[in-house]
C-alpha cells in the first residue's frame, strides 16, 4: 500500500501475473487488469460501500483488450486457473449510461470496463430511501445497502467489504489496514493482561498445600458449633453479671486480692529485716 499498489486477493494477483507472462511469451503486449483497477473514480462516495458490496468478486474480474480475449480464455483453460474470472470483452454490447443508475457515478475511461459497468449497474437505480427503493423492484440500491433485485429486497452487510474501486481506493485500504492493526494491537494488549493475570493465579495455586492430610474438611461444621458455643457462653456471662450474688462475689474477690497483695508486700519487707 505504501508503494501505491492496490491490494488484490492473492489468487487474483497470481492468476493475473501468469496471464500477463503467457501473453508476453506469445508476443502480445497488452495490459491485464481487474475491473477495480480500471475504475478511475466514484463520483458519489456515499454509495461506494453499497456498490462495492453489491459487485463483490466481480470487481476482481480480469479485463483485456477485446482482440486478445480468446487468448486469455485459452490461458485460463490450459493453466487451470480456478480462482479468476475473465470478462468476455469481445462480446460485451455497447450501451448508454442509464441516468440515476449505479453505473452513472462510476468514472471509467477504459471502453471495455465501461461496457462491463453498464452491463452490471445500468439496471441498479440509486435510491435515497426504502420508499424510493420500493418503486424499483427490478433493481435498486440505497446508501446503507438495501438492495432490490428481481422483485426481492435484501440487506447487504457493508462492514465486511474492503474498498477497491477508484484511484483513492489505496488510501482507503491503507486506512482500513491501520484501523485493523490498531484493533489487533488492542486485542493483543488485552491478551497479555489476561495472560499475566493467569500467571499470577497459577503462581498462587502452586503455593497451595496439596497434602490432603493437612486439611480439616470438617472445619466449617466445627466453626459453626464454636459460634453456637460462644453465643451460649456470652449469654451465661450476661446472666451472671446481672445476678446480685455474683456482684457480691466479685467484690469479695477484689478485696481478697487486695489483702493478698498487701500480705505479700509485708512478707517481703520482713524478709529484708
């Protein structure tokens, strides 16, 4: 992309190079290009995503001068190039651009690509809303990808389409690639965070004592029983504290302690004499 080269599917680029080489070996000097490479500009960029999604892989169909169309068809047949389509340029009819159609907003200097665009898009009327789309059941397309075709309407998924039409397609592809790279970078950073968190958890688990004999699995029930016993003891203490006899016992106990301390003090004094 930095070299200003349009990104094409690898299979298409490979087939294109093979055909170009084979033609040169036959002494034929002509350009082999995809339809996408021959579109110079999309006049209304608001319809770009819808038109490109509608065209799909037809954007990568190969176009050569009508004089050499049969040569290219033979190369595709002989080399068994399965992943490429060749436009039969020598059979494409001439036609005028239909006003209001998708073909009208494509600027295409190449006469064969122009004819192909008219064939593909003259029957697709560009609509501003679904009410207008309803008036074109044979072929209509809105900016947001609502498509009417052969009396059936469907919704195209524009998000999956990589833009490739027009001279500014490379810039759009580069912007898309940068956005994808940014998104992937964020996903990688998130994965690193998750990985580090897992490593911490693994390290924590490795520190656990896995010897089953070192654990009391009846601990929850023992704790529950201990809590009940504690509540009972606390209840008994409150009951004793509220009993007058218990209060008198505490007073007598405190007096006895004081007398004991005084006696011990006197004993120490006498022993020094």
